[in-house]
């Protein structure tokens, strides 16, 4: 049987009679290995899965990637508009809907422009070519005699036909070939421009912009009651007081999952408190001693991998240096707690979610709710910025569990502040040990690096478990899936652990720690923030030992011309003076990385000011230079780099999830402070556009270089190095004592 | 029971208990999306509205406390079609990533510009010290407020 296998679904809600074709396993469809297609076309091969031309001459673009506040839908719209030769005003974006869009997994890892953008670039070029062919037939000329502008195909004699007029003959329910040439960058009119973000006007005027703003007819409000700490069991709860609160519709209990649904939001919040006070729990295991956490992590069972090996001989006169660095647990700490709206109606569950991956989320909901995939639809709606795997997926299951108890009525659930801080999966604590031999020529002769880390990915769509919080607390509890780590070269905990420098001899050992005393998952950059901190701090330590300027020392070990270019550019921009020493309170430092060793190049220079009496570190200024290949939206790229730097300065100076053996202590913004407006550094970014190079992911490019620049600036200022993050007043005072 | 309040110049009556935080009345009864729930603890500023021109945290302000006052939300400043100078400046500076904090930034900035039409950068930073942003959009927000001050000065 070689008949094409694909499912077709009709969705009428909101889009007229849209028909989208989904190709399933292409091997099944074709009975042979299909040709490799670029970007996400590979897994979603039908043109009409990506692009639909409407009779009014507009185009509807479908992407599996979702807006997280990073501006991706604007960038993808630019790419589609460019290739289709349509103005942006005639592009509508549909994103992240298990009922309507391609499955592109998670929107994560700075891969959306590379994967979805490449798919849209190639599909757009192909659809444009198909439209030109149709126009050529209609006008009785050859395709090369036609020009296209703003969705209108014109012949030399002035006759014209618009895309909309060709819709009847247009059949995009066909496999992409990726044979049509996308436009050369020199002829780009929309790509490469700082197009204003499409989502900002609604966000500054109180428009409907977020899942939090969804308001469905008959909608109820839910809240959940989480246990005192991980693994606790709900023995009993007196529901009477909660049920007596006016407006309470249902108390929902399934094993140790406890929640409430009410007519009004404040009623649900009061009922939550009433339940919380009356819930009796058998506490789960104690958390580790926080003062020993790094020893604990190093002592837990791990899967070890040696990577990045280069064999070389170490000269006998080499000097050896060694240093150990640590990074604590850090929170995503979204400003808006996670939120979801769910509706259970006629046996079907619809979940509006700010998950980074609606298809992976659906896979978990199928397991947790014991429903068929066809009975669950997950629709993306924007939330507060997430910066990785926060509570978005968890709250979606919570909302679905509540909605299941009140069929026919949608339930909106927003976590309270302490739910988010106490239960989100944090970025893992890590230990990094670096050791190097410095040859008599002042160059690195040997490099050895080890890191210990839990998983940076316990996201949904586990192959052997259910990776959403409430599933573990049901009467029939499901288990968390095994920890995973993305393979090299991107890596997980070992992301950016292999130096980009040209070293004659090196080994990197990734101790992938399996047991997870504290819940962790993906936080923006995964292991790269900690590894670039350690690696680039150690480069400075080696430079000092070699009596070399930190930038000259880096350049002496780096051949990659694009890497050299960003380092040289940021040095110029910051007015770097070779060999400049700090004065005890002020100093500056550099940090560099190529994100994932395969995405954008970023170098940062930071200035710091240290108040030696209080131990406070201030970062007044940071400069950055960025090479992200072909730039889609310069201002959008600048914004991502700026934001990453400020966020990284916040992580670096302030952030640490505190806990004791009784549980997590981070519960609000007082117990987990972040950088404030008066403390934010001024940031200047220089972009190096490379139109002939493919666009590279950039959303996570600056955090690593920024932490390294700040840590190195502190050492430059004071002559003392802090190897344990964050650089908080207690550490600073101890270092300067 | 019903309680009355005046929001963006219009008197409204809502079926809420007097101790209901103003935030939920604005969002759920009056269907105004601008003010956001961030912490419920007056720590982050996402829920900021003006009451008689003063920036208050609507998440901890009981609706009964504003029964005599005039509440202004971000919807009361302007619209996509007719944005307020601050809203326009935030668009011009692209001063939002996720934008969840933006309401609080604009409302706190409104209070600042009403009492100090020509703020310095330091004034802006101080005025927004209790408004948290997580995306790192701080520099653009500061520039947007300074731009709004300048553009208001010209008109």
C-alpha cells in the first residue's frame, strides 16, 4: 500500500472553511525515504500546512512556534511576507494550535527562526513560484515575463492578476519540494528591517493580549492547593468551610490534587485559603541541607560522558591551575503567574495555554486525563514571559482537572504567586571544575573541565512518564519521566562546556546527575549560563597567570573569524584598554560565547562598581557585539540581546532559590528578589549583519557572555575572584575580607 | 451585594463584596484587561491603576476603598487608534517583550509625569523602582518614559 497517508481535519471556528493537511510519517506516505527538506518542513511537509492564500488576497501563515514575548511571530511574518511578496498587513499568523498548525515541538533553544523561519522561507518561495506559474497560464505568457509586487502578478503589457484571483486553481495540498529559490538577501524589502512588533499595541492599551485575558461565556475561576513540599500526600481535608463560601461551585480532589472552582475569582482565592488551612498532609521527604547542596549533587548517581576530546602532549614545564565554580538553583520567575483556561464539553477538552509546546503538552494531557488525542485540543495564547519551562504546562493540567469536574463551563485558573515560585521547575544547581596547564609560551597547553548537573529538560512529552506536576499527585499517581539531556553539540547541562578556543589538548566530562532532590528543568540557556561563567572566568584566571590582557589572551587562542570579530568589535565599542587594572572598586571584564557552539556569537564587556563596605555590586554599563548571521529584524535582535544581558545581570548579582529541609523558601519577590529599575545596567549593542550567512538563533545568546563579563569585571576591580554565584553582598564581603 | 465605583469617567455598579480587591472587579466585572495579576502582594506593580491620580496597587486595594474616588486604568489613557503619549512612546521604543509588566510601568510613569513633566533619567528609574520587569526591557522603558515627557512638552 503506497497510498498517501494523511489526516485532514476541518475547523470552522474563526477561520471559515479552512482545510489543513497534515502529513504523518513520510515513509509511510511514500514507501521510501523522502528527500530531506530544510527546517521544520522536514517533519511537516505539506505546503498548505504552512501557507494558505485567501480569496481576498491575504495569506494565513501557520507555525508551530509560539510568541513568548520574544517577537517571533513578527519575525516569522516578515519572512513569509518577504518570500510571498505580500505586505505585512496582509499576513495573518496562526500559531501553536494542535487543531490547526504544524507540530514543531517546543518553542525553545533559540531555534524558531532557524527551523520555522527556514520552513516559511522555503515554502513561501515555493508558493510564490506556484502562483506565478498560475498567473502565467492565466495571462498566456511565460513566468519569466512576469513581475510580482504586493501580491499582484503583472505582465509587461500592464495586465495584472492578484493572488486572490488565483485561489480557485491553487492547490497547496502538496508536498513541498524546496526547489524554489528564496530571494537573495540583497533584494529583501521586509526581512532585515526593524519592523515594529505586531503584538505591542494591544499590550500597551489593555487589549486582549494574554491567556489571562481570555473571558469565555459562563467562565468560572479556579485555584489549586499545593502540598507543603514535594511528594506530600493529602490524608484528609475538611471541605465544609470552603464549600460554605458563597459562589463556590466545586471542591475538586483527586488523590493529593486539591482545587476549587467558584463563580468569582476572589471567591476561589478565599476557598483556596480555607482548604489550605484544613488540609492534613503526610509530608514528603526532606530536602537536602542547603549548605551541602553542591556536595550532594556531586555525590548522587550520574551518567558520565567524555566529550570534546583532543589528544595532545603537555609540555613538562607547564604550570597547572584549577578552580571550582558553582551556580545555584534559579527560578524563571515570570511576572505573571502561569495561567490556563480549560473547557470540558461533550467529552472533549479544550485547553488555552501559554505552553511552549502545545503538541507535547497534549501528549501529557492524554496520559494524565486518560483521553484520546483527538479529544484534546491545546491552543496557544500568550502568557507572561516564561524564559523556559515554567509552570505553563502544569497549570494547564490543573485547569483541565478542574474543568473536568464542571463539564460545559470553562474554568480559568491562574496560579498564585507562591504556587509559581514554590512549584515551577527551576534551573538546576551546577558545579563546574576547570583545570588547565599553561605552557612556557603563555598559551594553554591542556584543558580539563568537568561539570555536575541534573537534567535541564524534564519537559512534557516524556517517553516513559508524565511530565506535568499534578499527574504525580493523582489518586492513581503517574510517574515523572526519566531525566533527559539534549545530545551534543547543542547539549543540555553540558551546553557550551566545550571551549570554542583552539586548544591543543582537552577533555570535558559531563556528569549527568540522575536523582533530582529539587524539581528542575529548562531555564533559558540550559547549562550555557553556568558553563560560560566558569569557562570564561577561568580564561581570565589563566590570562592573569600568563600576564596577558584578557582580550589578547582570548584572541591568541581563537581562530574562528566570526568569534574574533565580535570580541574585537565589543572591545572597540567599550574603549577597552589593554592591561587596564581596576582601582579596588571599579573594573571591567569581558565574556564571549557562540551560543550552543552553533548559534549566535556574542561578546560582552561589563563595568562594575563595588561598594566595599556594603558588599553591593552595581553594573552600570554593558556593551555587546553580536553576529547572528542574516538578521531578520535588527531591533528585535537588539531587544533580545539587551534583555538577555539585563536578565543575566539579575541572575548573577541576586538570584538563588533558597530552601531548607522543610521545603522551598522562595515564595514571593521578597524571598526571591530580582534586579530593579534603578539597578539595571545601560546596555549598548552592536550588530554585525552577515547577509550571506544563515540566520542564527539569538534569544539566549547574551546570558553567558554577560555573567562572565560581570564576574571578570569584579575580579578586575577588586583583585579577588568569586567563583560561586550569585555575587551577593555576603559573598562580596567575604571575598574582600 | 452591589458596590459602585467610577472607572475611566464612568460610574459602574458591580456585584462584589466590599473587600474584593479592585483588580478582580476591573478585570472580571468591568472586563478591563490592562491591570494584571502579578503577585497579589503589592510587590511587583503589574496591577497598578490610578486612584485620584495616585498610583495604587489594585491587587491589595479593596473595591470599597475607591467608592468615592476616580479610578483610571490604562484603557482610560488611550486606545490603539488614539494612544496616549506614553502608550505611543512605548510603541515607538518597542519597550515591551512579553509586556506583562507594561501596564504597571505606564501607569506609574503617568503618575510621575503628572507631577514632574520633565523628569531626569534618575527620576524615571526611582519612580519605577517598585515595578518589576523580567524580560530585561528596562532601558527601553526608561527611554519610552523620557520620550513621552518630551513629546508631551511639545504639544
